[in-house]
C-alpha cells in the first residue's frame, strides 16, 4: 500500500468511527468519489461535468444523475439557478455526498420563484452535506407549504447523517396562516406507513434565515403514538433567524 492509499484508509477508518459516535458529518475521504462542477453562465449540459472547464449548466442535469458515496457537486460562485434542486443517491458512513460552491464570490443562488414547493429537496436519501448556498422561493403571492429547504423521508427506514451548513435562506413567502399549512425556511419530515422512518444524525448549523414565512426551522414526525418512532441525534445550533413570520 502506498502512502496516499494508507492515508486515505486511515482517514476513512477515523470517519467511520466518528460517525458511529454521532460526531462525523464531513467527508474525510471525498477523493474516492467524483467531483462534478456546475456553472450557470459558462456550463453546458453536454459536458462531462468533471472539471471546471467541463461544467454542467442546469439543475435539470444535476437532478437526473444518481450520485454515489464520496461524490461532490460544486456550484460556481455567483451562479444563478431557477427551479428545484432534487439530487438523487445516497452516501455512506465516512463517504457522504456533498454539495458546496467553488470559486470566489457570492454563494450560488437557487430560486424556486414560488413555482415549486421547496427550492432544495432531499427526499429519501442519507449521508448528504449541503453547504454555502443562497436559497429563495418568492412567489407573486403567499402560498401554503412553500419552503426553502425540505428534508423528507417516507417509508425509508432510518436516514443517517444529513447536514445543512452555512446556508443563506431568504424571502420564502409561505402563508402566515397556520391552519392553511404555513411556510418554512427549513423543514424536515419523517413518516410513512409501510416502513417506520426517522433521522439519525440531522445537523442544521451556521445557517442564516431572513423573511421566511410562517416559520424558520421546523420539523414533523409521527403524530400518532401508535407509530411512535422518534428521530435521534437531531442538532440545531449556531443559526441566525431574522424577520420570521
């Protein structure tokens, strides 16, 4: 085994041990996955996506790919995307899938334009880290259940290690009427009737939420005690919430 392989192996073991203890959310061995680049200005969906000069262009391209453990999806700074980001695939212990930005400048902006329920949707996936994005979902009028980010599992079982870090979520105009469904900056939900489902290791930190109606950061699980299946290791820390409906 050469020195590089030995370092990666040791790093992977450390990550797995830390994850088992509920401490690891970062990708220590991301070099084993593939890094993809997305540039809304200079990219092209016919490119390979595997280098900055071969970047993809659209969310549609990203959404059609099933990503693998250790993969990274990097969006160019100051890029702007419309619609919904709904990535596919799951990581594994020590090898999460990461979304982040590359290059200098403002965080890449994702705008649902009020046309989607949530601008970023993590649905029935696990071992993901999403960082350093600007997210908005402002429609012409308020609407119920409009969200910036939604993390949802249904009939999935236990979803491990979902990490939201350093997101700037602003101007999400869900309704302020609670009985109609409200609206959310960040919302997580676990449910399903065939397979009891929950999160184990949901971390939301260092996010800045501004003008998200009706709620900032919320979650929902089973409401029927017959299906009592609480999530574990849910941590919300170091976030700044301003002007929340």
